[in-house]
C-alpha cells in the first residue's frame, strides 16, 4: 500500500466501522461513511478536508463492508480492520503504537463539517482533549494530547468556531439536511 504525507504531520483516526442500522435500507449494502452527499461520499469529504489542512497520515477504522471503503479511498489512507467492533476506547488503545506518542485527531466517519482544522490544532493545549462543539453538542472531532495513553485523565476543552456548519448523517433526518445543504449549492469543502 502506498503512503501519503510527511512524517511530521498530525495523524488522524477516522472511525468508519459502524453498521449504520439507524439508516435502515440505505446501509444494507453500503457502509454509512460511503453515503453520497453532493458529489462525494461522507468519507471522501472528511479525507479531502484533512488533506487541505496538511493532515495526510490517516488511518480509517473499518469493520462493516470494509472492502467498499478500501476500494473508494485506495492508498490515500491506511486501514485498521476490526473483526469484532470495539468501542472507541478499545480502538484507540489498539492504535497506540501507530499514533506514536504524538498529538492526534479522532473523527467520526459519519460527520462532515467546515471546521478549520489548522486553527483548531493551533488552539489545542497539550494538557487537554480539544473537542469540536456547536452550542449544544459534540460535532465529531477531537484532538488528543501526546501523553494521552500514559495518563488518560484530561479535561475536555471546547473549540467553538463561529458559523460552523456540520452534519452528522447517522439518522435519516440529519442525512436529508446534509443532502439539502449540498443540493442548494452550498459547499463547505
């Protein structure tokens, strides 16, 4: 497999292994992160946005229909296959060696946003977990500190950019909102 990115860039983990059961028939034969929003899949939106901010060392956690995800993204990313779906903490522990004791991003594979990753990274403090938030809830992006695996007890620091657009496509109503946003010609990437 080819490798993309410089050795000094921040690494990113994208969680894309879930079965998407809340979307019913839409995910019967398609992984949720591969649902099309505009001209690209959700996962392509995420990876393209990371690349735009110089984050090219990306590993995608896969489980459900992994071959489709691997075919879509090719060698733009690395893959971590879980034969049994682990929770996010167990997945992080299994990826500790890959992260290599550096700060890293974690992203939900079913959420796209127009967050400025570069600005979020600049505001991140090494003694905390930075979490992307709107006024009410988490928006699917976290930055973990270098020594996360040694300590694991860090405060959560909110990062709330102005005019954030984000879409969690995990339920039909939110998926339709994302599609409508793109159909109206609004492009967030």
